[in-house]
């Protein structure tokens, strides 16, 4: 039996495996991926930002919690600003709620993307912010100060990803926002898929607004 073709074939496969190992870069660390989030903010690179942050996923998570908080406020008899009261009433209506929820997610996602691309959410001028749509009336309350994201510790590995603890400092209002970020591997790095402590963040923001 002529073993030459078999040996040649095995050798070719081994060469391909070795070459693949040399040309495919190792996945960067979660810390490096978070550093890219800061880089995207500073350079107004919305494409890089979305490589490392699931904008639609986080906005959907935030809208669900906002809906829950509005429902709680309505149940407890708290007086809401007219716009929020209208929103809460629409979300209570089964025939209106899906459309209102979808509109909120769409508007907030567009607002965040505009804020990243224009720099209006990271030290830029408020005039650069997206000023149309349902959220326009809330623009004056949103800080335009520079945002600094700092990781605090090594990632805590979980079965489907990892959790990074970090702080977002807002130079506009001087506040620090603690973050528990759930990240999953994607492409050559990691992507923020969820803010585990978003409920606490929402309460912190509510407290800040109520004291202004």
C-alpha cells in the first residue's frame, strides 16, 4: 500500500491547523472589551460601541423596569408628571401597551445611538442631541457631562458568560453609578448583554431627579 498520499494529506491538515492557530487572534479579556466601550464613547464610534454593548437588549430591559416602576407609582397613588401619567395609563391598557412599549424601545434606542454618535451624552453640546420624538421633553434633565467607565475587579465567570463590576462616573452631575455588567463572548471579545443592578440604578436616578 502506498502511504505517501495519506501522509501528505495528514501533513497538510496539520499545517492548516497550525496556521489557523497563528492567524486567529485570541479573544480579548472582558476588561479590554470594557475599555473599548470607553474608547467608543470618547471617539463617538457608534459601530464599536454596538460591538461591545447590546443597545437594544439593555433598552428593552430598562423599559420593562420603567413600566414596573410606573405601575408601582400608579398603584401607590403617587402623582406623576403629565407625560409619565399618560405613559402609565397607556401601558395599563392591554390594547395600547404593546405599541407604547415598542415605541419606547425604538425611541430610547435611537436616542442612545444619536447620543453616542454626536457625543451629546459624553461631554458634547446638548444641541447635538436628537431633539425629535417623544423623549425630546426630557432632554433638559439628561446630563451631557463626560462619562468615565472604570472596571473594579476581575470578571466573575458564570456558565454562559461573566459579570464585571464597574463604575460609571458622570462629570456633568458628579454622580457615580455602580454597575454589575453581564457579558458574553462575541467575535473577538465580550459584549455587555445585561445590567444586573438596573433596578437599583433606576431608583438612584429617581432619587436624584426628586432632589433637583
